[in-house]
């Protein structure tokens, strides 16, 4: 019986060696028809199906067939750690990670020293973004079998490499693991197969070059066809999915782009560019919940990347989840990659405190921290002065704005803010001077014209002068609802109620988009216009 099995195995191996995988499978199936309970043949057939499934040139799926054959063999070898491992491996390639973990744990239960099961557990946990468990199992695999675990060393290299940002220890660990993977490569058959598989992808380099030139020449449809055809020939080549996703995203086919990025991540769960592009696709689509989920996963992989925390904070802010936004802005600031970048994020945090939390002291503290980082940034003075104004600390606001003018005496925005400050303090003459300086430095400054117009209308009673200023504000910005509203108020005083009604209606229409004015104020003005 044993000699017969050896003869069958010899025939199967011959077909495999000649590249006739289908013939090898058919040969195995014929033998199983003669001996359907032969567990060893079921295992061999499962191995053939799995190998064919993993062939980069094969676009068909044979993973379920492999699992079926292994399960039939398990009926005979119920305590076989190897068969549990093979089923777990097949489930891993199928994408059913939870089942893969269950079967691999069963293999370890049957044989606690089965290092291959630990290694594949590490790979599975990596795909699930459970990186601590991945590292633990990879180390366990190496400990059990230190000289034939190049794959586990290489996995650790990748895990340490992506976490090495601002962490010198992880960087050195990654280099050691890479060296260890190279040293042990000749003794690890699985690793050798993976290397050969990776080298085989070089044949698609001309496809990448050709696709690049088609994209550059805006031949996007041709590039899509080229990449799809290449994927059908090599379903495991990760860069093709990312390139195809980028093209889909550029033409607004977000669902297709997302599918391609997810495939790239599935094939390489540490593919950081694919994660980034997937986040961007979700953001551009307006799907902030999924974008947040992916950023959280990215932060799990790279916890020290301030950019991820900042982008995540922006998304939380858009969704109105201010507490979470503040937490991640603070994390981004703490990581502090450079002064200029950190100053911008600190100012953003100050704005969130000022506008949404109403915590003016926290806002002032944030702006002051930004000032210490980049004291030459005029925007900091504008924001800090605004926060002091909102707190009714006019003296400090005035000091901040004057300091800003020392840096940039012709800054129209600073003059405009000073005008608003003097106006709030009741110093009309100084307010007018500052608004006029703002307009002198920026003749298209719509806010300065409008605010100056309000002073002439409400404080000085010079209606015609205010009308000129409001019209100039609208000329600078036709979509300025408040300027239309104020012009209508002035026109009402001179008695042209029909024109005033038209202007109120324009203000109402624009305000539906800009939300500058309480809508009820406009409605009340329109209702009161024609009352006797």
C-alpha cells in the first residue's frame, strides 16, 4: 500500500514539476475515486488546490476545494496538528481570519511546539491589525524554531519598521530582524517560495511603466484596462491595486477606488500608502465614519505619526465630536515633528476651544503656545487678539494687535480688527481711522467697508455715506449677506421701501448658504417694512 502511494505521489510530482497543475489534480481525483477514504490523498489534493489557488497567474478560486479535502482528511486524522494548520492556512488565504485563528489555535493545542502555526497566527493577527498579538506569536515561532523561521523574522522586520517613526529602538530592532531573515532564508522553504513569488512580479514592470505613461497622457480608460488585465494575470501583485485605485479616485469612481485599496490592504496589511489613499477616498466621498475607522487603524500601526492624529482630529471636528477632536489635536502637538507644523495645529486647537467649547482661557493658552513656536506668524496675533476681545479683555487685545503692527504695519486684517476693538470700546474716531487704514491697505476688504458703513449709519447718522460704503462692500463681495442687509436698512431710512425689500430678499437668499445673520431678523425687517 505504501509503495503504491509513493508511486502515485511520484506521478503527481512529475505533473507539478512540468507545470501541469490541472493534470496533477485530475490524477489525484482519479486515485481518490478508487480509494475515497484515503486521507493522505485528500491532503495531497488539498495541497494541490491551495498551490493552484496561490499561483499568481491563476485568476480562479480553489480555496474552498482545498478546505473540503483537508476536512475529509481530518475525519481520519482527528488529532493531526498539521491538518488543523493546513485548514487554518486555507482559511487565512480565503479571508476568514477568525476561523483561521480558531484552526491555528487547534493546531497548537494538538502540538504546542508547532512553530508554523505560531507564525501564521502572527500573519493573521497582522491582517486584523492586532499588532501586539502578531509580535508575540512571531517571537514564539522563532523561539521554537530559530533557524528555519526567516518568514517570522521578516514579519517582525516589517512590524518594527512601520513603528520606528521617532523610535530609534524599533528602528534597530527592524534592522536586526531583517538581518536574521536573510541569514535564515536558506533554511526556510516557505520563505524561499515567497521570495520566488515576489521576484516573479518583476515581469510586470513593463506594465507599470506603460500604465504610468498612459496616465501622464490622460489615457485613463486605457490605463484602467491595462491594469485590470494585469491583475487578472497576477491577482497577488499589490501595486497594481493601488495604481488602479488612484485612477478610479481621480475620475470620481470612489466605490471602485475603495475596493482596489481594500484589496491592496488585504494582500499587504502593512501597506501604509494604501491606507492613506483609502482614507482620502472616504473623505472625498464624504464618508467620515469610515475614514475615521481607517485613521484609527493607521494610528494602531503608527501611533507616533502626528499627521494621522491631526487628520483624525479634523474629521472629528467636521462631525461635531469636539472632545475627540481636541484629544487628537493634543496628541499631534505632543508628537511635535517641527515648529511650523506644530504651531499651525496649536492655532487650530485654539480655534476649536474658542469657537466650539467657549473655553477662552484654553484658547488663549493655545495661541500663546503657538506664538512661542512661531512669533513671526501674523495669524497668531489675529487669533489671540480675537480671543482676548471675546473675553472682553480689551487692553490685552489692543496690546496684541499693536505688537502685530510692529511686525507688519500694512496688514489690513490687523487694522480691521483694531477698528472693531475701538468700536467695541466706544472710541468711534479711532475705529474709523483703523477701518480706513484697512481699506487703504486692501481696497477690496468687504468687511472693513461694511463695518465702517454701520458706524456711519448707526453711530453718526450719515445715511448717504453708509450707503456708499455698503455698496462698495457688495461690489467687493456680492455674496456678503450682511452688507445687503445693512444696505437695506439704510435704504429704508431714505424711504425706498421697494428697493429695501429687494435687498432684504437678496440677503435672505444668500444667508441660507452663509448663515451670517439670524434668519428671524431678516424676516422681521421684511414684515415691518410695509406696516403702517
